[in-house]
C-alpha cells in the first residue's frame, strides 16, 4: 500500500498543470513583444545597434529585478494567491480602458499606429497600464524626443514584478507531497526531491512552449501584418488565461504559513538588513564544507531546518525567539550570495539571443524562396531544443549520467548548473566563429567595390546561427532550471517567493551588467572613423566576434570559480534535507 500511495502521488497535480499553462501564456505575451523589440528599435525608431541592445538589456534587467520587491510583499504582507489575484484583476480592469484609448489614438493618427501600439505591452501592464496609455497619447500628440518612449515602457515593468515570482511559488505550493509538514503524503525525502525537480523542469517546459509560439507566430505577424496586430493578439490570449485562472480557484491549495500573512510585518526585513550589516562588518560569513558536515558538524543543515517558520513568529511568541530567528534567516540569504553573484555572467549571455543574435541574423540571408524569415524567429530554436530535452531529461539524460558516473544518485542541482555553464561557453565560441566567417565573407565580397559583389555579403545563410541557439537551449535546460530549484529549495518555506525573486534578480542585475559591458567596450574599442568600435552599425566594421570571444572567456572563468564555490557550499538538497 505505501508503495502504491507513493507512486500515485509522485506526479504533478492538476492545479500544478494549470499554473504551468498560465506560465506558458505569460511567456507567449512577453516573448511576443520582447523577442522582436530590437528589430523595432533599429528599424522603426531608428536607434543604433548598440543603443538598441543596451535599451533592451536594461529594460529586461528592470523587469527581472522588480519581482524581488514584489516577492517581499507576497511573503511579508499577502499570500501568493492574493498577489496573483490583485495583479490579474488590475490588469483586466485597466486594460479595457487602455485598449479604448490606444485604438482611438490609432484611428486619429493612422500613420503612427505602430508607435502607439508598441507601448501596449500585453502582459506587463498589470498595474500601471492606465498611466502607460496616457503617456502614449502624450507622446503621440506632442512628438517628444524618442527617449521618452521608454518612460511608459519602464512603467509597465512594475506590473510584471507582481505576477511572475508569485505564480511560480504558488505553483510549487500545489505539489501533493506533504511539504507543509502538516500532511503525510507517504513520499520519502528523495521522492519529494524528485517531484520538485519534475515541477521545475515542466514549469520551464511550459514557459518555453509559450515562448516558442510568441517568438515564431508573433514575430511573423509583426513583420508581415504590422506591429499593432502583433501586440494586440497576446492581450486577448492573456485575458482569457486570467479568467481561466479564477475559474479554477476551488482546485487550488491555499497554504498559509503559521502565524498568518497579516502577522508578518516589515520589521523582520529591517531586522534582517541590520544583521546583514553586522555580518559584513564582522566578516563572519563563511561557507561550510561538505567534509565538515560528514564529520558530524551539521550546524548549517540544522539551521536551515529550524528556519521553516514565518519571517515573524506567531503573535504569542516571545521577543527573544523572534530575534533569534532573524539572524539565522539572514545567514541563509547571505550564504546564497556567492553563488548568486557568480551566475551574473551567465545572465549576460542569456540576453544575447534577443539582442545581438537577432541583429546578426538581420545581416544574413534570411529568405527561403519567396518566404522571408523574421530574424527573431530563430529564437524559437532555443525553445524547441528545450521542449525536446525536458521530457528526455529523466528518461535519457539521467540514466546516461548514472552510467557514466556509476552512481544512482544522478547529479546535484549545483552540478546541473555547472553543466549548463559549460554549454553556454560552447555557444559563445560557436557564435564567435560564425561571426568571424560572416566578416570574412563580407570583406571578400566588398573587395571589388561593386554593388553586386557587396550584396553577396548577405548570402551567408541565417541557419548558420542555429548551433549557437541550440547550445544555449541545452544550457538553459541545465542552468536555468537548476537555478529555479536551487533558490527555491535553499530558503525557508515562508520565504519561497523571495527565493524565486532572488533567481529572477540574477537576470536583472545581469542585464545591467551587460549594458555596462557594452558601454565600456564601446568606449574602449572606439577609433577614428568608427566611434562605436566592436558594435558599429556598418556590418563590415563591426566586430561582434570579439565580443563573443570576450563573453566566452568571461563565462569560462566564472565556471571555474563556480566549481570551486560549489565544493564548499553546504545547504538543503531538493528534498528539503
């Protein structure tokens, strides 16, 4: 009987599947706009390649940083369902009036429909879409400088921040594995860990499925039928998914940490910040080695287990017990920072497909007969590789790893992240080689200075970019999924939305770091007659290959440091032990 019970529950529940579908729709709306944004900025707005890339990377950075702020709100004041519900309701109520404003503006200025509708980012207008619409109308009528385009664009990031981390943590809450310590699922700790890993892999599978549709279908519609239609379709799909989410409310498991959400206040956050300050001043932060743990020093594990409690204790708890909890929670967060910091380089590489990879494709032959392939559509190859690999992970990849290592334990979460970093290095090496080849073809074609010969520079097929896209897809299966599971499992149960926020903030800070790198390298490589250096708009003078080599070297160094840190890191495993 116990075996049958375990087998029956060691799967994803129906609410988990529903939340994963919601995540897929979110990615459809997001990628339906963001994947082709560089094309819009360079082709319609008229920005340079470097400026467009920095703009998109910085915008992505803000989008990924704000979830950390909303995660604190969800874990300290509200519960996760309430955060999702409020964000979704605001989206639906405000978007109706915003759509009316945008359509009326488009009718009164038919020649400028694309400029207005590009500001209507379907999913991310969850909080301030009314302000976005008013800003769009003001921009349209006053003809402000183009940099004001980003004011409403950044305002929309606030909406995304309240939705993404809460939805993922809420989906993990739906796992029927008795992880709340109040129910007995009949699963062992190892089985619980496997179910959690399964959830995060299928979560990423759902997100990538939505991204695939957004990258391929919406980029084609935007390039062939106009930007207005391309940004309106995801809105309708997202609205339907919000309705479906509320209709399924009775199916969800609503977990409430002990003490209630209302009992947890901002005082805990302030206390944690004070402890962080004292830790840094006294230099008492250290990572415990696994060898010490084997010798009986299990303080780190015991510390984590003791912190499965709210950020603030129950109302009846003593002040002393509340003060005891805060330093240990701070230690947990600080212990994650070295791993968090070293993953920033991977986050920089993560931004390349939507920026320079897309621009690289625009300089190559992207036609098949009479059919024109939107360069942004090649991003679909990343999601296709992920969609194919995720179902194979448990059935093919893990058995192969077990056969190679002669162990039945598979690989740890940190090892999985490291494997993905290796694939990201290979992806950048391939990208550098392909770009070097494109530059040689371009130089050879323009040697004769004839228009016909110069046109041959664009005859290098865009499909030569496929290997670098696919390798990044393989990298994502290991590193991104591993990061989700790592940051979710390493924090106390009452801080798991913050854990997801920490994972997303890696890509946020990585976006800022990427934009800074471009600016610094642009200044360092500039020369007379070519002020933008490696990132010149002239395809014959640009040297993206050097930039790719630089990223490959940087990622390799970060991998070496990450490997060293992993040997000394001690924390929870996926099962919570």
